[in-house]
C-alpha cells in the first residue's frame, strides 16, 4: 500500500512539474511573441521615418531645381537708372572732391556703361569723373524753365520727354510739366524731373 501511495505521489509531482513546464513554455512563447511585435513596430517606425525624410529631401531638391530653372528662364530686368547727359544735378555727398563741391550744381557730360556713374562739369568749371549717382540728386529748373521727365520711379511711358515746368510743390514733392511734343500736362514726383540743359528741336518749341 505504501508503495502504491508513493507511486501516486510521484505521478502527481510529475504531472505538477509537467504542468509548470508547460506554463513556463507558454509564458516564454508569449514573451517572445511580444518582443517580436515590438521589434517589428520599431522597424516599421524606422522605415516610415526614413521614407518621410527621403520624401522631404526630394521635395526640397525639386523646389530648388524648379526655382533654378525659373531664375534661368526669367532673368531679372536691368535696374532703371536716372542719370542721363545734359541734366543739371547737385552734389549731396562730402566724399566727392574732398567736400569742396558739396551742395554745388553741375551738368552731366557723359554717363558710363551701366548708368550708375557719370562725368560732371561743375559750375566753377571743375570736371569730376566716375561720380556715383548716389552722390547726386536732380536739380529742378525755375518755373517756366526747360525740364526732362526721367521717370525712374513713376510712369515710364514718358521717360526722357521734354517740356516746361509749370509749377512745383516742395511740400508735396510734386511738379507739373507740360510736354513740348504733344502739349500733355503731367503731374510727377520731383524725383522724376530734372532741369534740361541740352538742345531742343525747333519743331518741339513750335
């Protein structure tokens, strides 16, 4: 009887041990499956992040390429300069001629290629070469005097048209010019008007 009891105890212990082993196996299997899922999710996140970065990089590259093509196909128009021969100007910088011509007037004799530098003959006869336009400003004629429309900032349709200054308003920085050619009357910024010191065609004067 005791032998049978011992055999039953061993069977129970064996079954219990076998059950514990199966439980351990199932637990390890679940843990392995959980680790595999987490690893797969990390891999998927990494791939997705890398794809997004490649997509953004490609998009930036395409935009730069498109902008480069557009800049090559649409060159910027040249800047409009106001400096032109035979107009009267005033020196507004002390850097020119060691300051001795500051606030003095002169006539533009020639404009260098590019339009931003000119040769100026001052009222005392001194000739200044390669004067930057930033050192100068236009000088206006007296009312009734000859004027030229520079139109560097306004309506360029009448650029270089010549006429007579009818009135000027310094407070509003506006001037009224009647053109010789068609007798049209224009109201312009004073910055777009200069005294004309060159010749005039007789047919313009009527």
